[in-house]
């Protein structure tokens, strides 16, 4: 059975190299490059084994009529904070949700400690092997 990851990241193509070890291990990566695209794909969260969310995201990558839920995320300091809260407190996603960010200590800074995040990966100095190790840990896979 192929494991699937939803990776919500506006700079997806720049960090695609981080995913190579996962793809070599048989994972399928589904990318969303805006909060709106993450919203659309996130509604189908049961199709994924893990969701990775960047903190700094654009609301939309195109001309879409955005739902009020997505528009509300622009009132957070970072759009990804709203997306994370929606996934974990409104949708009640039961798959591991990991946060990726260049912001130091984002879980404390944005009061995300108690919403059910499975993990946090700092983007500074992040290597493909670190991503693979952390995602394997979150999924309970021995690597």
C-alpha cells in the first residue's frame, strides 16, 4: 500500500529535493501551493497518511472566490496558523499533522501547543534525511 503525504508549501518546487528520500521509499507526495489549495485537499484528509503545513503561505495562487473560512485565515499573523487550526480543531484530522517553518518556536509563539500537532520541523538547515526520519517517526515506521 502506498503511503500518501499532503505537503502544503508555497515554495514547493524549491524544496522538492527534501521529498526525494520519501519518494524513493514509496511515498506519494501531493502538493498544495496555497492555503486555498490546502483547504480543498485538506477536506479529503482521510486520503492522506500525514499532512505537512508551512506557516507562511499565500491565501490563493489564482483568482478564486475564497470561502469565508479561508478568508478568515488572513487575520492570523501567518495564514498557515489558520490552516493548522482549521485542520486540527474544526476538521479534527486524526492523521499526523506536522508544521514546517522558518519562524523560531512557532508552536509557543502562535499558541499551537494544544491543538494536536504531531511535530515541528524547522526549515533552516533542513536536510532530506531529517524530513524522512521525522515523517517515519510520526508514522511509526522503522527506517
